[in-house]
C-alpha cells in the first residue's frame, strides 16, 4: 500500500472504506458531478464502496493511486485526487474533485501539486496530464497553477449526459518539474 502525503494544510492518504459516506455526500452535489468526467448524479447509495475497492485494487497493482484529501488540522474529508498510471508509457492521467463547501480555498491546487510531486519523485513517471471541460475554468486553473502546460482542446471528446463536451488538456513532464 502507498503512504500518506503531506502539504502545508493537507494530508493526502489512501482511500478507506469509511470515506464512502463522505464521497457520496460531497460528490452527490449536482455542481460537483456536473463538471467531472465520470461522476454519476445522483451518486448511488453504496456505490462509493465499489469505487474505493477498485481504487485500492489499482494501487495494489501499481495502476493507480487515489488519495483522500483531508485537512491536516481537523481530518475533514474534502475530496479526492488520483492518478491513473499507464505503465507502458511511464505516465499518468490525474483527476480530482473537491466538495463544494471547500471550493475557492486553494485546496485542489495544493493537493494536485503534491500528487504531481509524488508522481515524479516517487513513481518516477515521465509525464502527468489532465483534462477539464472547457466550461470548467476553475478546474483548468488548478492545472495552470501547478505549472501544467496547455496542450490543446479536443472537441466533442466526451459525452456527459446528452451533451458532447470539449476538453482542455494540460501536461507536465518530469523535466518541467
């Protein structure tokens, strides 16, 4: 199992089954689900346990690492930052979400920046990339704040509900870090 990461205000620890209740509550907010690539709305009761188990299995294989973002001082659960590792290409796609009550405090940038450091320094990856819907500037500002470089827009790249969405892609190389 991988270990917890610490930043100035946050502790990022491996997801635990006990986090399911917080995930379902915070991720169940329509505004959170609306701009995430794979978040269901409404978030089905009990579905977080399946997600957590899948992420624990991925970590055991070294295919992915998902961190519970918590406030170090209080232990409050804020959201999740994760990496989907593509071993063949020595890179990972990063994804993240923070619960709405915690928006606009810099928590997502702080957590994502710490996970990128983990990707380069501990996993020794060559590249980390991420995507955000073009209509979600708060998400791609996180990428910009942590030094990721804008790489382009893929038009109508995903479908969220009945709507095709354009995605802005950002990347960072180990040599950039």
